[in-house]
C-alpha cells in the first residue's frame, strides 16, 4: 500500500514553457527528511480515473519547514508525460498527493570511514533538473554553517534552463564577501549549445557538464582550474544527479585519479562518487 498524504500547490513559477518551480505543502505538516532525498508526486488522471505518481528530487532543504520545492521539466517527447502535463496545467491551490521522503543514494557523507569528520570539498554535478538535490545541498550547508568548500556544477542546453542561476550566483558572491573561511562556495554553470542564437551572450564554460572533468594534454581539467588545485579522492567527494551518460562521463574522467563508486569500493568500504540517475 502506498503511504502518502494530501497536499496543496501553493506556488508556481514558470521559468520557460517547459520548466517550472513548484512549491507544495502537505496538509498534515512538513515531515522530517534529509538533504538529497526525493518523494513521489501523485496527480489524478481524469481519462484513466486513477492517480499516477512520479518521483522528483526535493530542491528545498530540511531546515525549511514551510514547503517542499521542486524544479520540473514538462516531458513532451516522444509522448506527453502524464504527470508533468497535469502539473503544468495545474494552478496554485490545486490538490496533489505526496509520498514519504525517501532515498539514500545522495545523502551527504559527513564522516570518514575512521569516524573523523569528512572535510573534503563537496562537488555537485547536476544535469538539467538534476540540479534539484544540489539546490537543497547548497541551502542546507549554508544554513548549518558548514565550512567545507561546496562546488555546484550545472549543465544545460540553454541559458534560461539554468534554473537556479541567481541563487547560486548570490551564494558565490556571499562567499567572496564573507571570506572562504566562513562560507566557501563556487558555482560552475555550463552551456552545451553555445552556437545557438539564444545563447549568443554566453561567455562561461562550454560543453556538457561532465566536460568540467575532462583533462587537457597537460592533465589539467577545468574543475582543477576552477578550484585552484588538482581534484583528488583525498580532497574531494563527488555527488551526481542526471542522465546516465553524464554519470558515465564523470566516472570515466575521474577513474584514472583513483575515484571509485559504490560498485568498486575501497577495502575499507569507502567510495568517492555518489550518484542518482534519472534515465
């Protein structure tokens, strides 16, 4: 039996015709959950006379007790998505159902295998709406006063798909103003179609987001240049959310440096790449 509760849409912000930020409030109040988890949103499909559910990463952080936030793309090809279509035609005040927060793959690791605090930098890699859990990461780590360096890399085809660009830019500016000993944050957006007319003003990183990890002939990658040193298993932990090709691309470039996933754990059971795939 599916465990879920009734909830209400309280806010919708259309970023573009197929990208929206939605906030939803459970009628029974906000449950406890952890940064990096996801839950299911269920909507009634009139033509099928049933509720259809889909899983979405939570973009809000647990310290926010007011609402759940999601960034959702309208699936239209090869066929319209049943849930996303209903959500894009929804209005503030409409009712949906929410499953319980769940998921262990993208929980933040705070300790090393020996029990000592893990102070390695946290590198988040999100493709498209895969940025959602890392919005939660950034807000959570900021609000809890975490001293680790946080790097958020977000890949998109077009500049208006960089859904949280303002938030991440503000967090980076705050890091500069306060000093990295107080809040250490770096934002690295990437556009994969720079020659498209709509992207004509783009002067940042070019390529798919996994290209941040591709070394040049000297063995230096863009992420090394961004953080100012070689990224290694000793100084960095990688968290990825996106399509499988993105995940594979990051792993391929980091494996020669000794990074491993849970499928190739070190003898002590540790690993430096955590990921969640949505396709």
